[in-house]
C-alpha cells in the first residue's frame, strides 16, 4: 500500500520532481522524526520507478511498476531498515544495519533492472548503518551503476557518516506550520491538537501517536514525579518500563528518555528566563524547580540523555537504565 503525501509535503515534492532530469544518484532526506520523511521518500522512489510518469514527474499510479510498489513487491526497489524478516515471515527489530546487508544491496544494484526503468534503494534511517556498512555503501555511491538511485532518510544528520553526507544531495524534509499541523491533527480526530503538538516538538505524526489517552496518562505520571525531585521514587518509576510485554520495554525506555530530555530542555529554558516549549502544561512546576537546579550539571545530564538515547537499540536492561537516569536527574538539584 502506498501512503499519500501529507498536505505539507505536496509543494516540496512537486518542486523536487520537477528536476527529475538531473536527479542525483544519492539523495539524503533529513529532518526531525515524525514529519513524514519515509512517506516522501517512497513517493520519490515510486516516481523514479514509474514507467509512464506524469508531466510533473510524479508516478502515474497505473503502470505495472506502480502496481508492484503498491503491493510491496517491486524487484527494482530495495528497502534497508532496522527490521529483519525470517523465513517464516516474522520480523524482529535490529540494532543497526550491518555490512552483509549492504553487500547484498551492492550485488543487487549491479543487476539489470527488471522493468527497464530504474533501480531504487531506500535506507531508513541512514544513521543506523554501522561503520563498515557505511563504508561499503560509500563505495557504491562513488561509482553508482547507471539509473540506480539511493535515497537515504535521516532523523539525526550529525550521526550520518560525513563521507556519505558528502556524496549525497541533501534535502530538508518539509515541516508544516503550526496552523497546518493543528488542522491536520484535528482532521485525524485529535481533540487536544495544540497541546500534543507542543509535546511532540512540532512533529505532527509524533503528535498523533502520543495523543493516545493511555500515553498521556503515563506522561503525567512521569512528569508529576520529575516535578518533585527530592521525593522522586526512582525505583518504582523505573519499574514502569517493564509494564506490558517484554518486547515493549525498549519502546517504554525510549519514551522515558524522551520525556526526560524534553523536561530538562524546558527546565534549562525556564532557568534562562524563557518559557517551556515541550511541556507548557507543567510551567508552574518547571518555574519552581528553576531556582534550585545546578545549570552546569543540568547541561551535562541533558547530554548524557542524548548519548543514552543513541544506545537504546543495543542490548541493555531497560529498568536499570531508567533507574540510573532518574537517580542522575535527582542529583542535578542543589
């Protein structure tokens, strides 16, 4: 199934495809998570594979290639992502994209196109390529086979290998205005669109996910606890990441780290005389804490959250990681 473009992507997609005649072999699509970059990347891939593209460069939607893409079965389209499908059709998450996967992609890239149009490889996210895999992909980008295109999607541009960045044309993923995002969220049935959009840092797809009442209630539990660091129940709060199924624990840890990062970023803003951006509903609590926080320790702690966030896909014990982070949070207050 092909997902349609989001309203805020239509103009950028049209403008980019109008330059289809000079399309780069490597395109790096960047921007924050939750703005729809994967949908835009697939829109470009479908257009490049289309056998009868429209005058504006977009896919016709009716040719065999468009049909194969819609069915997820196009032989000239490869997607590298943090998922592995076994022989039984079961998928499992991966911590990184490894060199063997890229070597297989290289062999595929050298084959003749099945449909005689193009070959497209989509890598999402590009920062998940380990060093060896990134170096292997670089060799193919340096000497790409004819009519073979690579679309790399990145949520964290600074984590993409500099050599890969230098070989790709960079395109910033379009973001909606606040009004556009709120209108779209309202059309999806989100009642508190402005509040969840703030929590998601302006990313509408992320906002749609966190609008779930259960998610909102869990957030309130965590932030209410963070508002009282001297009485913070680190062990009990950390144990909440183990609620539910075992395979959900890393996702719960990721949420906890994201909440801590947004909270401490807002705390730094308030301490500097500003207003909270991600958690305006907790503004009074943040203002009360701002006077007692040790700012150098706050900045060091916030950096440590980013480091831990990057490691979340690696083998770890989510509850113990959460407990350690919560204890570290308590220590930043004088």
